[in-house]
């Protein structure tokens, strides 16, 4: 019901009545939770939603995004066809995403292959076909486009009202004109939502506040990396050529000039992503700004408009009927924040939806699954709020929002790292590496070595094919395999665990054997309640010394910092004696790798570093020169290697000592591109590339890390049920028969033309001389020597399943 007699209790309270809030509310009822409530400060859709251009495309750069957009489209079609409350939805007008470079066309072919794996068909068309399908455009300076047959647009207000109506019919409550004035969390993690009409006690709070999301966030003591941009579009007078076309004009998106258009009655709606763009609301938002717009400023979009005139000359003869300039929200990477709020219990958000109307149905669907079931049916890391950590301020978000706005339809190429907001997080060695020729990439805000440039003026040609960097990486890998290399791993997630129950706690958290011997290191995997992979962690048991008592280091991927801390703390019982302290930002790793790495370490640090004294999977405290360090005998390269963990204040001293010790052995610097090549050759996996919540450890080939016979662990019961049913997919290593390009993540794997799997990672293996890829495939195609084809930039290429880890399968080099 929609009433002034507001209940004082609910299981879930959703704050915000735009597409995000209405979709979340509706989908919670669809998952079986009906004791839910939406609270809106004004009218439904009175924020950004009401002035949205409301385009609904299936285009997205990951399979998760395609999946949630497909859900949106199917839901919107259902609402359109509802005889009791039909929603205005022009579905199937078709959409054209233009390209004028071969690299863009390659990207579209890769995308079409990735979408096909989700059952979504796109078409890559040439310039002539673009002109045939869109009667208003010129094909000058055009190579082709990506065609989306499902493209269209929807009525924003009708959509939200329809979702709210269905939610109310299921038992949900909607309260309009009810400003939230505060949020209080209680010791049992429940919440009180304070409003001008009274208080509501609830189990879970959802922030769906649109451009006011940080006002809500402040009430619970958090700041979200969300910033707003002014966005302008105008509506034209009627265009005779549209009426003469005899069909609705396809939507158009132009990365060449930065605009989009769609049919609006007898004219066009034309929107702009100008270079002279501006943020909005950075210093606060007027409480009265509701159902409101920003002042028009068409002078800002002159540069974009000129490109639109060249592409659609009819615009030069067409008048403007109305101008709209309203705020839309962005995050640091342009994708929304949908899921648990970092550091908070029973708090979720669905915010930063810059394309909210087009994909909001899917966002609410995935959020509701997370709230009700703990996970969604897809791995949602691409939209998880915890993918950004402590560096993610609104100020940084504003810089990235401007950059993203200026490049709205220009997708990121593989290994492209744009410059806004950099450098954000550095170590004492960052400038040293740059001075030595390092090209830096970025991981969770940290500057990290990508590769070492062979000359100061070297530049990589970005694209989807092998390029001039292949030989550079090959040289780095050769130097490591034949001698010794060094790199820095900044931002590696590192927690220190202390207390008498540390090992029993970890044993409950992990599905395999937890290494308990002091001075030893192990690798373990964490599952969720559904028996699916949640995380990967290195466990190092550091013996007591003058630096402290016995303690365990838990190490994981840099991006997992907030994710893993939330997971560990959520499952820590009150009766367990375990303290968790983050050292992530206090220390940095220097990696030595190669057959001569022991020689370098022995020259830089006192003590016996022989194979017998310090074997593989050992940990020891030491000094590197004068710098205190903790050394782990582990390898991600497949070569003899050491991780040297150093406090940041001593990092320069450790680096100087290792460089000096390495001079007689030809020590070379290397970067993450070389590491990526080498880990594929060794069968090593990446978190959120191969380690996904959509698969269990047996499907992922991690059988040796599971001990079903041990005591209870999180996910054990569900994993047992999954084992009994048999695998849905299996992770395999494949060789791709081409030297032109790698198989990029998301590319479809086929047998006799039928899609039977999806690539997760791919690159050239320089030590084995093979084009390698990992892929999840149907189990019947997982046997070694099975012949397959893999889409490489959209073209089918012969491929074959091989044994995982073709380089040094006996691990002799690591143990040397």
C-alpha cells in the first residue's frame, strides 16, 4: 500500500524511489520477501529518473552486465504487455554503435562473441549497412558498427510506477513525501530509520538515493565513490525524413564525436558527452532540488554538435523544441555500486547507475538475490561496492567521472589505463621505477609496473591483437627464466591474524587443509554458503620473534581488501580468540624470480637460504641489507622465487640492497605482463578471472585444495550436494592456433559451431611458445586433446584442450 499510516517495522527498508529503489523493492518481493518498505523523500522518480533519456540496450562490457541488461529487457517487455498497467516501451528499434578504427571494430567483434555466450545476438555490420539501416546518417569516415537488435527506450515514470505497483500488490509498502532524517544501527546490527513521519525498525537498509546517495551514506558514517555530472540532451522539431522512413529510426551512439540519438515522436532526442563537461552537486545539493533541472548551456556542446551535423546533415535544417540538462551519477569506473556496503552489516546499496533506466531492472534483480540468498546467480564483482577501497573518495570519483563522461562510448582497450586521478597510491619506489623506464598500470588505485620500456619513446599500440609489446614481454620472461628478475607488488592484501583460535578459525573458513606449522606457508580457498568459490588466500605462519609473537599472515589479491575483511569479520564468532589487523597499506612486496634468485637473496641477506634450510613454501623474518623484511618462498611465475615483504619506510633500502646484490647476476626488472604470461603457463589462477562465485572448487580444477573428510567448513554441505549432482562446467587450459591475437576473456568457445564455454584469460606463453587460454566449458568437452574452436576477435580459430600448467609440470624449477 501507499499510505500516510506508515508501519514502524519492516524486514528491509529501501531509501529512494527512482528506478534503483523501485527495482530493488519489486525484486525483493519476487524473491519471497514481502515485509519490505520503500521510503521516498518526494515523489517517485523525482530525482534523475524522471528526465532520463531512458535508452534500453543489451550492450555491456562483461557477461554479468549483459545478463542483467537481458533481464531488464525481458522484464520491461513483460510490463509493456501487462493489460492492467501497460508501460510505454519501444523495444526492438535497433541500435547502431559506430566505429571508424579497426581497433574499435575488433572490440565489437569480441563483444559480440562474449554476448553470444549469454544467449544474446549482436551483429557487426559494415558502413554501407549502417547507411541502409539508418536513413539519416552519412557513412563518411566510417568503417562499420555494432548492431543491437533489442535496442529501444522506455517511459521512465511508467516503468517505476509499474514496479512499485507490483511490489505493493505483493505486500510491500511505499511511502512518498517521507524524508529520511537519520539512521541508527544497533548492537545486533538492526537499524532504525528515522523519518519526518516517525521511525521504522528494520533488519536491512538499502541506499537507493540516486544523486543524494552520499546524504544517506553520511547518516551511516560512510562516503560512497559516486559523483554527478550535468548531462544535456535536446528534442528536435519533427523531421520529414523520419516519417518517410516507414519504420522507427534506430538508436545511434557515436564514439567518434560523443553523442547519441533516438527517435522521439516525429523528431530526434540528441544527447551529448562533451569535452567541456562539468560535475554537479559537489558542494551539496539544495534540499528543494526535486523534479528539477540545471540551466541550459548548449555552448558547451558545440564541438559534439558539429560532429553530429556531419553524421546527420538533416540536423542543420532542424529546429530545437526543448533542452534538458540534468544530473546523472557516475562511479570511478563507470559501473554502478550494487551490493554490500563495505564495513557495514545489513547495509546494501544500489547507486551510481549512470544508465539506470536501461539496466536498473537487472541491478535490482541481482541485489535482491544477494540480500535474500547471500549471492546472486552471476558473479557480481564488476558491480560490487567493495571493489573500491580507501582511496575511493568523491574527489577522485569526480576526476574519473569527467574522464569517463568524455569517453562515454569509447570502451577501454585491453591493458588501457587512463590517466585521470593518477597517481593515487604509490610506494617509495614508484618514481624510481618510472625513472628506470617502467610503464605503470593500476591495481586498486596502486601504481604497479606493467612492463619496462625498451626505449624512452616506446608506446604500445592499444588493441585486441598482439602488438609490439609481445617481444618486450618475451625478453622479460627470458631474463627471468635464464637468470633473475625483480618486480614490485604494491597493494597486496595482507591481514595479520593473532589469537589462540586463529588456525581453527581459518580451518572453518577454508575448504582444505590449513597449514599450521610455524615457518610454513600454504594456499587455501574460501567458499560461500552455496559451496562456490569466494576467495583465495596465502597463509603464512610467522614464528615469534623480537617483532612479535606467533602470528599468521593472510594474503590475497589487492582488489579483495574490503571484500575479504568483511567476509572474515562477518564469520568470526564472538567466542573465538582471533584479532584481525590490516597491514595492506603498510608493507609492499619485492619479488625475486628466476634460477639465480637464491644467489641474489643470499648476497643481500644474512643466513642460510639454501634449499635445505629454506625450502619452497617457507617463511622467515630477515633483513635485506639494513631493511627488516619477511621472506616467503612462493612463486606465481613457475620459477624459483621469493616474496620479500618490506615495511614501506624501509622499502628504498631493501630495493637498493637487492639491486646491488643482483648486479653480478644480471638482475632485470619485469612487470605484470610477464607475470600474466607465466602464470598461464603454470596453471595458476586469478581471483575474479577464474576464481568466481559461479563455480565450485572441483569445477575450477582445485580438487587438491579440498578436504571433504575434514570437519565442518563454510559451504561444505552445499558442496557435497553439488558433487553428487556432478559439475556444470570445468575449467580447462587450451592452445589457440593463431599468432595474431590472444583469446580475450569472455570470448566464446565452440564445438561444431555450438557455444560450449567461455574464455576467462588468454595470453602468449613465451616459455612454451603457445597461445594459451583458460576457459570454463561443458564437462563433456574438458578431456585433454579435445578439439574445439575459440572466437578470436570474433573469428573461429582451431583450439585444443591440453594439460593444465604445461611449463615444468613436475614443479622442479620452483623447488630448485
